[in-house]
C-alpha cells in the first residue's frame, strides 16, 4: 500500500472522529480489522492517526496562525495531517506536501489545493509562541488546552508541569499474567520480545496471538500499582466493595492477590456485563451488581471492611496513552467531576465497618480532583483519617498520598489515598 493510500485511510478515520464524534479507539480498530492491510500498513496508519490526535492542540494553533480565517472542517482535518507530517514526522517535506495536495484533490477539494500547498510550505517555519507567555507556550509545546497548561503550572510549577506533560512513556501494551494459568517462566519461553515491569510486561500487540485469552489481560502498570496499594491495607477474608468497577480490571486483579469477598459495581447494565465477562475470562470469583455509587443503598450500611472508589475523572493522567481524552474535555468539566467524586466518597463511606478503609483513586494529576476532594471529604467526615499504604517501590508524600507521575515513575498519572474509619 502506498503512503498516499494510507493517508486516505487515516483522513477518513479522522473525519469520523473530528466531524462525527466517533471514539478514536473504536474507529481505529474498525480500520485495522481490514485483512488486506499489512503489518507495516497498520503500524503506519496507527502512528499517523494517533499522532494527529495527540498533537491536536498544537496543530490547531499553527492553523490559526497560518490561516486568515477558520478552514472548513474537511480542510481543517487535511491541514492537521499535513502540518503533523511537516513538523512532527520524519517524512521529507516535499513528500508530505505532495501527498497532502494530491489527497486534497482526491477528496474533491481541488479548488483549495493551492491554498493547502501554501499553508503547508509556511508551516515548517511557523514559530512557537513566545516563552514569555508561559501558559500558551506550554499549551503548544505539550499540545494540551490552555486551561490545562494553566492548571498544571498552578499545581506543580512551570518546570514540573512541563516535565509531566511532555514525558514520553513506553508505547507497547502493558499486560499482567494470570498466574493460575501461566508462570513468568512459561510466558518468557513463549514470548521472546518484551520489557519486564515491576508487576507485568510491556509487549507488542502481536504477542497476544501467542497466548490463550485466559493467560493474560492488558492492564496499565499504574492501575496495577493502585491495586497493590489497596491490597496492602486489606486483610485476607475481608468483605470488599468496588463502587465504580467497570470494566473490572482492579477488582479482578485484587481477587488474585488474596482471599476476599468482592462485590464489583457499575451504574450501567452494559458495563456490569463487561465486569462479569472479564471476571469469567480470568477465572475471578466476584459478585457483580448494578448500582449507582451516588445513591445510598441501605442494605450495605456498615457492611464492608474495605470500599474502593476508583471514581470517574478527567483522565488527564492517561493522555499519553489515550490522547483523545482531551478532544472533548472542557475546563468546566473539572468542577463537575470534583462534585461527583466527593458525592461518591461521602456515600461510599457509609458502607464501611468501624476500622474499615476507604480507598480513593483517580487517573488524573489535577489537584482539584485529588487533593481538594480528599480535603473536602475529611472536612465533612472527621471520623476518617488518611493512612499510609505500604507498597515496595511506591512512595507516599508527606500527606500519605500516592501520586504517580509520568516523568518520575514512568507510568500514567495516578492518585491513590487510603482513608481509615476511626473506631
């Protein structure tokens, strides 16, 4: 397949994401299901597709700088692909421009091909924002919305915010093994190309074909560390409630780490089904229940030794692996999410027995969703106190918060805190 043919596939897929609101992963999976695509085709298409989405904010900035008026949606997608090729790929300038202009004509936009040519030629030398505008500069450098760049500078300072937002993580898929079905030694005989982590392996997707479905499952290293944090304070035989469990990764993993009575929940029936299927595939013994974590369930009052609230959040911690998180995320979402998180915590706290532990975790690095939510919870629940989790290689800060950050820990951003109910 030629590079132009690949670009046409990427263009069509991106149009569905940008113009029709399709989910990027679902859209890409649909594209890659084409059996006529070679391994090289799939790798090239994936890199370009996610590359454009990852650099969306920066690409939009350059388009605004180079165009007198906002291009129509079909041309905007084309320009984003072209500018991405010019500024962020290793392809020769002439090849990027030639392919983009040809693609412009192929999609029936011949009348603006000269305009596209001119914009791409100028894009190579289009300057970054002046560094004196710290927020805008970081926004374009890290390709994140200005509101996020501003929030990160406020939370961490300019230097750390830049390091966190520009950190590069391993792009391979992280998996954990099901040790009831396969050992590390058996895995390493079957699969010769991998990078071992503290709790699992980073592998290429083609490795999946060498393993049976019940021998492994994709799970981020950060999620595994969070689950280990829960485990460190949960005793064998404990009755555990996972309030926002879907798709079930942490509950299923926790079940493999000890002898627990686990109830996993979600508010949506189709996501409850996902938990059940996940547990069945991995041979986990769970009770799965449909439940709204914001509504008090009288039957559960004072009924659990541990309650896990891995709440809905902005997902800012996982933008390195899921760049489409930022496509539709707005600044006003953060306040609404913080309200929801606090409501879930306040409700879930009532399900704990005395001396029980409430776990709060998110995959965001924003303090408004992490530190502030915990602070507000403690203020209205003085019978709870933050306690330290003991996990090898995982450091708590002075407040006993676990804060995983990509530039330091080499993982997605994650936050975990344990809240003990006093006697």
